[in-house]
């Protein structure tokens, strides 16, 4: 059985920054969208979590076939999300700090792709919910290792089981990752597609389908 270090391609004495860097690379390659598989994706994620948890890393437990997410004892309800596309703010002269931003957007008769509502079902991440309801939101690794899927939380809260990339000051300003972010409030208001925020530029991975489809934006 491979050790978590071997799974991430690391030496046994690798420090935490090296573990985080290796995870960012491996989880991207391991995702089914990028030539990997669901089992490999889970294996890489489990290895990373074991290394960060500090538990014994002698060998890999029988983790490859483990379910990605165990059901929780208290099943959450569906959560209503109101979303707004960050890309339309400039067009309308709106600002992120506008206290009435969502009310203003609601009155502006925007396209459904740019503003509206959907429900997040139990055990869906915010990104999965958007995709399952027919929306194309940006992403790259889907494993908490880039900022392509980042959203700005205007109301409510999104908890991220996997985040190796967002610095504390961004999280303090409500930036979250939608690919693994699970709503933990009754409602959410989010700005999605915030990839153009200058602070996120260096945390992004190469463009994935959303960016490619909107290359002319
Ligand atoms: S898509 Fe990379 S962290 Fe969400």
C-alpha cells in the first residue's frame, strides 16, 4: 500500500507548505474532468487530509473505495441561494460594497445566467448545485486547490471542507470556494465568477470550461 507521501509524490520529510503545493498539483490531475478518476481523486484527497491531520502515515488504509462523503446524522434542508454574476457589476457601474447590490440587481431585469435563485440540495456543494440546476459557473481543480471557483458571500455562510488556497484575510472578507462549499445557513447571497478580483489572479489555475466558453467576455 502506498503511503500518503507516495500518493502525493513527496519525500517522507516534506513540510506542510510542500504538502499543500503537491496537493494542488495532484488533485487537479486526479480529477475525472482532467483525465483522472473519482477513485483517484478521493485517494489524493484522503492522503492530503491524513498528512495535515498528523495521524500515522505508514501506509494507506483501505480508502480508495470509500464513499466521498458519508451521510451526516442531521440531514440539512435545501438552502435557497440568490446569485449575481460579478462580471455584470462593471457594466452597470455597481460596486461590491454597495449595500443594496442584490436589490438593485433584482430590479435590473438581468439574464437568468447573471442573477436569480436556485436551491442547494443536501450533500450538494454550491458549484454542484449550480451545475445541477443548469448553470455554468467557473472552476478548475474541484478540490480546494485554486481560486477559479471562488465566490463572495454577501449573506449567509458557506463551509469549506477542503481549502488549501485562500489566505485568512480573504476568508475574513467572505471569499469562499464553491466547488466544495456547503451552505450552513438558511439562505445565501453570493457573487459568483469573481475571478477578476486582482487578489485572486495568482491563485487561479489554467482556464477550464467556463473560461474557455466565455473567452470573448
Ligand atoms: S475549483 Fe479549484 S478550488 Fe474549487
